[in-house]
């Protein structure tokens, strides 16, 4: 069972680091109740907002594209 999101939740990612302003920085991820995810480098204020629904459909398209390329590669190998 999942809990409804009523207030923003922010977390600092350990795995991801980006170079911003010449410095490597971890990413701060925020999930908002309105259906958005915010991503920004740690120590900065400018946040990039992504629509959760759009992210879901993008992830599906990426998975399908990978599966199709694997099937094509498998068919080429059989010839």
C-alpha cells in the first residue's frame, strides 16, 4: 500500500553527480504533490521540473526501443 503525497519530499542522491560550474555536485531530487519531479545540483537554486506522466511514457518508449534493437541484433546474428 502506498501513501498519498501531501507535501514535497526532497532527497539527496548519492549515486548521481554532475559537473556544474566546474564542480562535481550530487543531485537533489524533489517529488511534488502536483505531479512533478524537480532535479537540481546540490548547492544551487535553479530546479528543472519534469512532468511525471511524461517521464513514464518516455521510460516506456526507451524500454521498447532497447527491446527492438536487441531483437534486430538477434535476427542479424541468426543469418
